[in-house]
């Protein structure tokens, strides 16, 4: 096990790294598929919804509100525009329920933040809707640990380069900790930073990658508490 030296800033992804998130989307999709059971089989609903989400991503970005709009569009497509107003209301309620979910911290999160806060600048670097992410941060009780909050429209080498410049550090002094190889790890490795991957048991199709990582600046752990052994 190697000790990683020279890090000044540690960034944490939020959803499914600090707290549960993707589970709520999967539950919402199941509710949605049940609502549309008179029009299509469950797997067909999931397939069309994913296609609609991908088409809408450049317009809506990530987050629950964009997801709600994609649900409504999918309902219209699958039903041949026969979906009932009450069903639209029910779909909107699914989204509102998601926005009002309690914040469920993942194991070891607060212990890790407490131990690292005095040694490093800690920040949140996450995707999603600004209002929703701010709400979850306030509900989580974790805001006190973070020097900076960055809600990004996307996570790619360009956006991480801008963030590193904003923090006035070099890329090799920056570490990203997150559950998504595609969003949290590969882009930061591309620009010369460090990445620690903490897998979550559920991954959205859009975030799945088959790429193998061969880098001495990459570490994978089973749970967040294991991060402390490297710092």
C-alpha cells in the first residue's frame, strides 16, 4: 500500500459517494414503468426512457428536474400521446418525492471528512441541478467540512482543468474521490491528477465504462474509510 504525498486539495463526488442517490432513480423508474403498464412492457419503458434521457442530456443536463421532463416525454411517446392528465400528475409527484428524499449518508463519510479536514482543503465536485445539490448538502450536515462547492454541468478533462486553475494548484496536487470511473476518475487522470474509485452497488448505464485503468495515480477501494490508509 502506497502513501500518496503532495496532495493539497481533495475533491469528493456527492451522489453515491457521500450519500445515496442512484437507488432513488431506480425506484422512480420502476414506479414509472408500472404507471405505463397498460401501454408497454417494463423493459421497453426502460429502453425508451434511456434513449429520451440521452437525447435530452445536452438540453437539460443532469439531475432530477431533467429526469422528470424526460419521464413526461417518454410517457407521451409510449402512450401515443394518450397518457392521461392524472398520470402526468402522478409522474410529477414521483419527481417531487425524489426531491424531498432524506439524505442518507454512506458508511464512513463523516469519519473520513473529520480526519482529512485539518490536513487538506476539501471540496465537493459534483454534477446535477444546483438547487437540488445545495439542498442535499445542507440536509447532510457536511457543509462545514468543505472549502468550496463546485456543481459542474459535466465532468471532463476541460472542466477539471478549469477547476484546478480556479483552486490555484497544479493537477498533481489534486485528488478526486468518487464512484464513477467515467466522471470522477478517468478525466482527472487524463490531466495528471489523482483518482480514488469507491464503487457504489448501482451504476447508471450512462456512467458505465469497460476501460481498464493502468496508472500509478489510480487507487480503487471497497469503501470510503479505506481512503485514509493512503493519505
